[in-house]
C-alpha cells in the first residue's frame, strides 16, 4: 500500500489499514493527534472504523503543549 503521508509518498506492507492501525504502525497510537484523510477530518471516535485505502492522502498533526 502506498499513501501520501504529510505530503510525502510512503509505502506500507499491509493491504489495508484503519486510521487506528495506521497510527499504531507509526507509533502515534497513544499520542494526541489530528487526522485528515483525503481532505476530510476524522474524529478520534471514528479512527477504528475509518478505512485508509491505497493511494489515500493522510495528514497527521501531533499536538504538543508548550508555552
């Protein structure tokens, strides 16, 4: 599977993902993030049920506290 991840092509061994499994594969499962899939926001409650298909465009922004 090839995805465009934050503007760069990236290949994965899996044939399919959900947003939750993609975040897990990227080591971001336990971090606060904002996800956009093909220019549509994905709510955290929907991560496990939202499929990511080959060729999809995914934007992931991590949220960090600071001052």
